[in-house]
């Protein structure tokens, strides 16, 4: 009996000693932490979704003017840009917005191309082409503000807001519906939220909106798109070019000049936007923006340098 008791005590001591050794054993030498594997973000690996942005050297085209250019090729998921900071800066769309107001009006029967004549009020405007009765095609091509001011009012705030939200049109801000923020003109026939007022959009966003209107996934009727293309046609020589100019002044000085639209070649469609802002010592105009755009579209790569960057780096500020 006494022998068994001693054996049990020895066994317990042995077990306890092992347990203490295990608790007091020093930890293994710590290994240095490995740096995380350097790799591209997952989005970059998804070739179906990634958008590539390339920069263009177009200084010779702009010749000292403060401006930006964006070419968007959806079939290649590629944006080509000049002056990246300005290309993502939102400014008043001015008369380029007539593309959108025409789209909404045509789609909803507010403009019927064959019955689109509107009566001139008799007021004398600075542009002699506006001092007459005008139909839709004439009003679009002469960029008649009073005509499209009437169209905007007939579209109404609710439908306009819903459509701008659907198009993700810049800041979608129509709060200054009457255009009272405009510092250059106080004639209600010639002011609106899209003329140096509350609505803003960037050159890059302009190209994206054009693709939402005219792209393969557009929700708008083909008849509407065809009518709008007809109004926007600028040239069929070389690549066909469709677009709309825009220009706005701030206290008598031209602040914003635009030309935006798309171009069709046999191989692909390119959505484009050229923007010119105030330039010290130089005059800017929508005609100059159009000239630069056409030069780029007809010879897009001549004398240009390109550098790929991640689309994620091109976020709107």
C-alpha cells in the first residue's frame, strides 16, 4: 500500500514538472514580418471592367490656351486626355446642354421635328439669326437660347431632374432654374440654369454622357437618337463628326468654351470633348474649341505622346 502511494506521488511530480516546463519554455525566435505581396488591385485584373486612361501631349494644338481634351473609346475602354486636372473640373455646360434638352424633349414628344416651329416674340436679340420664327433644326444649328429656354420650361423641373440623374450629368443641379446667378445677362429669355449658373459638368463627364445617350446600351429610342444625330452633324468628310458648341461669359469676359459630341470611323466610335477656359492674353471661343477638336479627331495620334495611368487615379474632385 505504502509502495503504491509513493509511486502515485512520483507520477504526479513528473507530470507537474512537464507542465511547468511547457509554460516557462521561451517562445521561438520571432521571424521578421514579410512585406505584403506587391500586386495590382483586383479591379485591374478584371479585363472586362477596367478603364484605361492615357495622357496626350497636345500643347502644340492648344498653343498656350488654357484648355483640356478628352477622347473616350468605349470599345477599347480607354480615355485619352490632355490636361488631366482641367479635364476633371466641372464648369457650366452652356449651349452644349442643348444636346440633353433636345434629347429629353424629342423622347417625350415636347419637340416634334415636323411640327417644331416656334414663334419669335419680336424682341431684337444680339444674334440676328434668332430674330425670326425657328424650327428645331434651325434653333439647334444657330444655338438659339430663347427657343431652348421655352423647351426647358415645357420639360419642367421634375422630368428634367429625373433625366439628369439618370444620365449622371455632372452635379445635376438645376436649383437656379431661372438662371438668376448669371452675371452677364439678366434677360429671362436668355438665361437658364445651364448658362453660367448652377449646373456644372467636367469635360470627362461630357464624354461619358454622350456615350450614355448614343452608346449601344442607350435607353432612348433609335428615332430620338437619329433626330438628334441629324441636328448635331458637323462634317461627313473623313470621320463623320457630330457635336455641339457652347460658350458662356462672366461679366463680359468669355469664361467657358466647349465643343463636345462623337465621331464615327469604319473601325470605332470616339466620344470627345474639348474645353477652353479663360486664357491670359488670348481670346477663347467655341469656334476655336471646335477647330481644335476636329484637328485631333482627323489626326488623333500625330505628334502626340501617351502615358498609361490607372483609371482609379482619375477620380472627380
